[in-house]
C-alpha cells in the first residue's frame, strides 16, 4: 500500500520570503512610530507647562504657545523614521522619562538667569509610544504576507 500526502502550503516558500516580510513589517512600525510620536505631541502632553517659570521664560525668549515639547519645533521636526528605527534629538528621551537638569532658569522682571538646580525635576512627558492601531496594522500586514507566502 502506497500512501500519498498532498499539501496546499509550502514552508520553503515562506522561508525564502521571511526576511523581506519581517523587514516590511518593521519598516511599517518605524514609519508609524515616527508619525505617532508627533501625533502624541500634537494631541498635548501632560502635565502642562508651569506658568510661573516655563511660560515666563518662553515669553522672555519670544516664543509663543504653551504646548509642552514644542517651544522651537526643533524636537518635533527632528522626529524621523530611519533605517534602524526612529531618530530624534537626544533631549526628547530625557523629556519622555523626566529628568533633573543641572541648571534651571530663575525668572526676574524681564530676564532670567540659569542657576544651579538643587531639587527641581522636569516631569515625565511621555510621547514615545506607538499607538495600538499602528502595531495591529503591522502585525496584520505581516500575517497577510505570511499566509500568502504559505500557499503553494
């Protein structure tokens, strides 16, 4: 008796295409991540800026607006998708986690001075998060490519 088994899938075809499928999904996550980081800033970050210090310093510097993480737009404009992930100015990471600066502005009538910081912390303003929709979209794209590659 001879046993014949037929399949309607091909693991070798998946094996040949797996790297391209993974790269495509990772690229989708990077692109979506950069867009999501900017969207998080656009939506507004908590906590709001302190009126007594940060807003006064912005006014003295001639910077309008009260959005956290968007004084000059340099951080926002630096957020870009690159081959290895998402790139931005280094201080974006500090703001995302919160930090204690070495010096802080002390406001006088219409000027400010930088003084040694004793115990002031800049609060965490978490914006480096990928939205669920971005993640789900990348996973679904991968799954669709995978199931297509699996077919003979």
